[in-house]
């Protein structure tokens, strides 16, 4: 995710570099003939990077150029994407980290820390405060409980417990 103008410019530069490299690869008929699978894999990897960067650039431009007189939709497919949605909402609202800190009544450094770590260090209350300050509301929220994932989690926890017990018995 592109978070600022510097990252935006760097991303654009990398797209150009990747495209120039791909153009050079296209002209290298010997490499294509010598090992087409290797050539194709290399070109495909570069194209994948270009596609990802271009999508991020388009999203950044959408956020920066949105009409503030209308709501903007930011899709969140799962809770792990919520931090990025909050950062995008702040950017689209054209609110600086300083302004957000002032609205919420917390230190600027805390906002910087939260955004730098994609809100992994934020408390639930802080997430709620940021959401409220940015006018973030869920239009629709449907949660699906995947019981297969629950069982995987149980097995992992069971293995972890057995490992701890084994380590504890070795230590005593």
C-alpha cells in the first residue's frame, strides 16, 4: 500500500524500470530460444510486480483525487485489512497524522507508530476512536465462521502445549 507522495513517486519509478527491463527481455531473442521457460518465468515475475504496483498507484490516485463532498467506499474483505482501510480513509479525507492526533486527543507519535505498524500495536479503543474520527462506518458486515480453521487452530495449540510440556519435563 502506498501511504505518501514519496512512496507514490518511487512506485512509479519502479514501474518504469520494470517495463524497460521487460522491453529489453522482449528484444533478447537468444534468451527466449535458449531457455524459454526461464525467460517466461522472469518476464512473468516482472509483469506481476508491474501489475501490483500499478494497482497500488491507481488506488493511491483514487484516494488522493476523491471528491470530499461524497462518501468514498473502501473495501475490507477481512479484519486484517482494517488497518489499511483506516490509513486509506485518513488519506482520502486529506487529514494529516497531526490533525488526526488532535481530533482524537492523543500524541502525534502514537498515530505515527500505529500507522507505521499498520495498527498492529493499537488497542481496540484506539481503532474505534480512529474509525469514529474518520467517519468510517461499515455498510455491510457479514462474518463467516470457518470451523475448519477453528480445528486447525486447536491442533496447533495442542502441538504447542505438547512441545511446552516436553520442554518442561526435560528442564526438570
